[in-house]
C-alpha cells in the first residue's frame, strides 16, 4: 500500500504536533485554543513544519512532496510540498 499525506503539521516548541489541512490553519486553530507562539519563532520561520502520513509518520516538507507524488496526490514534482499544493 502506498503511503499518503493526510495532514499538514506544525511542531510547537513544546513538542506538541498541531495538525490540520494547512499549516496556517493548524496555527490559527491552536492559537484559538490557548497555544501560544512566540512572534520571533513565526517571523524567523523557526517552527518545524511538515506533514503526517496515513501511517502516523511525521515527514518534512521535502520528504512529503515525494510521498504525495508517488501516491498520486499531486501531479507535479517539487523540491518541497506546501499545504496549498495538495487537497487534504
């Protein structure tokens, strides 16, 4: 069975995985539920962003594009996958 991407994921500095269809939505929903982000972490892109696969694995944005391509979730090859490039 081919592994698929199921969620965008942001890892908070506390280690908590915040998953939603897009990285931006994950951060917005988490903020509404009391998760705090340091402005400098957001502005300096220090938050670890990636994706969760259907096997529960966290993968980097660079790994995710190949998984999505091989699973037929995107028709184009990229050097990294952004959540807006795939329908989740």
